[in-house]
């Protein structure tokens, strides 16, 4: 095995993966199950009570292969060297598949519940994700929790197998990293103090374990996910305890979150923390639990505002998928806007469009209301004596009526504090959204963002125009005469924008008869609206010397408005090509362990599948031959290169650095350029506005 000593790479000292030292403050501070990870109970599905975690080790897989590594996540989160030879790739595969447990780590699965699509779903928990522990990046000082998704059964797996199919794993790996790349420049330019608004993914490992699903046997995979701070603590973590009336655990959990992740909340900031409650005239200071609610609300307001600004739809904004850290977690049926339709859903199972693009802020607000309910017994003002309850609790013990009165007064105060926080949430989302849009539009500080933004969003909506495509066009819009800009790769004029919207409207009408019938926009009116907007936009830019400086402004715009967006059809293309690899062709004859067989039988009962777990055995055998998949390749299958190529193409050229600026172009191969062109083209008609299911 590779040495655990530090290694020098590109002139900077970094650590090798096995040298990571993990801690687990959550396990040492909060109640958990006492079953050992080696106990038969460790993987037995059950209702876990009065505990927030369970000991469990990842399941071993006889064969596994490291498909892709994100060098950015490895450096920015773990501060480790990426593997650059066969032995180091094998070591990464061992650790990141869960086959080898990091020295000193004490893996566990978390307990939590969830309100899903507005309905309480009971205990959920980490049914196929196992947290290895927390590791601090010595360069940034940020602590990240490493979590292996698809690592096997836990007490929270219910009747499922604890595995993740390759397709969903590829989507999570790429989605985590590419959303971060898309958001990071926008965050920095808007003045945000947050370093990330999403979980990250360090690696993708394919295993030989078969996964039995509705559409037959599929290859499985493990994604190593990373979340900062309280990233894996969910609103559903609190919800499970309140629904079970385990209120003593709620206080312990809230205290832990404050002490470990938000210690600044223990110090009152009068200017920031003071609120005016409904029916009152003077400001009050909420206690630390009220401030915790506000902190979580603020973080999630910025997160969902960033979703709206980049055109991201999560797909399943349930309470079990909403993090206290305010970062995007659990990348399932997510997507990115193609046509600007506010009602767009990326989840094909969301028939009521509960989590459409337009509804995402309301969905987060609903989840925050559920969180507030969990904290209601703890929330109060910092100095309750000002509310007429000057006597200590001990003095009231002999007066039951006074105790009840004091309790009622406190609950009334708590409800008002909660109301003030939730009322301000939508305003906070709007404020942060405008800050992001100001950056994406290149507007000067102090500009009336709404005056430019609202009519623009109306144009995009009424024509179903390409959301990200429009903002990229603005990256070439000159305030001064474009004729004085020789050598420009591209120039966007008023005519360009007019043509863009007119063609978008025609395209939308040709593809959607219902939209054509309902649309009240004609070409002449549309052209007038576009010209009016362009004139207003130009006037605002011209009024500020910095914004009127085309070179500075357009360079800034090109760093926040992506040239490349990993839309649904692109991800589907990558997954399909990966599935063509002979190594991922798991046949129904493949030998499985007794545990796998039991899991398969449970799945068959649940899904009403035939005993062999294959819907069409004859067709499956015909498609994959009689010899079975080949043995594991020594390094990596050539077909798997598509995943790392996607990370490379989107990572290197997210904002046109390679294809337009030529930076690093000599490092791209012919295959890189070929896929770069393929993924930048128009979506195949049948996959436009692609939506997928939660099934994984």
C-alpha cells in the first residue's frame, strides 16, 4: 500500500488519502445506538429510538474500480493529493468504496425523518449512506464530513439493499462538482462570505455488486460525498425527534449544532439579532435557539436564491433533503432550466409540480416552518424578565396557575419570534436573488435591479427562451460602438437579442401546441419589448463609469455566466455511454452472496418482480452474452473515461476559458474537443427539458 506520509505535488505539500485523521464530534456528543459495527444488528432494519446514529461499517465489495476523481474537491475539501498512478488509484478505490476503513475512523449512519411532498414519512435515515467522520482542511480551516453513498445496508435501509445504481451515482458526482463550479464565482462577485452552497464529491467508484431495480439488474457505485460543517444534519433530523416526542434529544441536538458549528450564535449581536415582534413596538433579542432558527433560515435563503439565479431545480425539496448548513445535498432528480418555464420540474414523479423552479423558495420556507415547530419549546427572548415574568421558576412551583401562565406567555413570545424569522425569509431570498442577478447582468452597485430584472424575466418566460443562453449573450454586449472592438470573438447587438427572443418564441410555439394557443405575444409586440429593455439596460450601464467600461464588465460577466451547463440530456448521454462498458454489464447469472440474495428477495417482494430479479431474462442474456462481464481491467476501462472527461470539459471550460480564450487548450485531446462540441449542442428533441425519477 502507498505510504501515508505527505507527498509533494506541483510544488505544494499535500497529504495522501490514507493519512487523513478523522474525528466524530457528533458521535461523542449525541446519543446513539450501542451496537458494535461488527454486530449482526448493525445492518438489521429497525426503528431506532432515542438515538441519532448507529454504528455501521461499509460493506465490502469483492471487485471495485475507481472511475473518476475530482481533483478540486480532493484539494479544496480534503487537501490530499489526487492519484496519478495505478497503485494510488487502487488505494483510493479501496478507501472510497468502503472496502478499507480509514485508520481511527468510526463510521456511522444517521437517524432522521422527513416530510416528503407535504406528508410525514416517518423514520428515514441514512439507508445507503455511511459517514466516515469529520476531517479538517489545514489550509482553509473548514471541517468536512466524508460520507460514502451506496456503501451498503444500515439500520435505516428498510427493505432496500443499501446500494446505489451507477446512473444516479454519476449524476450525483457530476452534479455536486459542477454546481459548485457554477456558483463559486457568482458567490464571490456578489460579496457573499460563504465558500460553498453545495456538498462536494471527491470520487466515484464502480463495484461489481448487482443492484436489483424495477428495470432489472444494474451496476452499483459508491460516491464519496463531502459536506461542510452541519451539512449532513437535516431539518428531518429534528423532525423525527419532535414527532416521537423525544424532546430532551432536541435540546441536546440544538446545543450541539450551536457549540460545534455555529458558536458565534452564543454571542449576542444587538444590531443583527434584534427583531420587532408582531404587535410590539420595541425590538427584542431572541435567545440562542431563536438565533439558530434565524441562522438556518439565512443560510437556506442564500442557497435557494442561488438555485434560482443559475436555473437549478433540486427535484425533491423535502425536509430530509434540507440541510442546517444551507448547502445543496442529495442530488437525485435535479436539473437545469433549458426553456425558461417557471413551472419546470426536473422530477418526473412530481405530478403536482410542488418542487417546480418557481416553487422552490416556498418549499424551503415550508421546511423552515417544520424546523421552527421543532424549536418552539426552546425559543424565547434573551431576557424574559422584560415580559413580566420576573419571578424565577422555583418561586412559581407552588403556584400551578402561575406556571401555566408563564408557559403560555413564553409560547406566545416564541410564536412571535418564529413568525418574525419566517416572515423575513422571503424578503431575504429576494434580496439575495437580486444581488446574484445584479452580478449576472453586470449592473453597477446601487442600480435598480428590479427595473431591469423583472421585464427581462417576463421576456424569458413569455418566449420560453434558453435561460443560461441569454445570459451568455450578455457577455458580448457592448455599451460603446462595437465597431471599435476589432478582433472580438463575438458581438451581441440589439438585433442579436431581438432575433434570439423571436426565434425562441417561434420554437416554443412549434413544439408546444398548448403554449402556442395560450400565448398572447406576437412578433411585433415582442420586438418592441426587446428594444425597450435593451435601451433601458444600456442606459443603466452607461450611467456608471465602471459598468460602461466594456472590457472590465464583459470579463466579469464571462466569469459568472457559464458557457456550459450540465443539462439533463447531457448527463443522460454520459450515463448511457458509461453503461455501454462491458465491465458494468452485470448478468443475471453473476454470483451473489447470501446477503445480496436476501436483499434481492426483499426487493422482489416489494416490487412484485420475478424471482430471478430480471424483468426480461432472455432479453438481458441476449444483450450481454453468455460469458459474463470481463475481469476487472488493470487501470480503468476506456469507456469510463467519459466521466472524467465530463469533469474536465465542464471544469476547464465552464466559462469558455478553453474554447474561447484558448487557456490550456494544448492539454485537451481530440476526444475532449469532440465531447466538448457534443455537449454544447442543442438537446435532442425527445430529451429537451429532460426530467428523471427519484428511483436510484
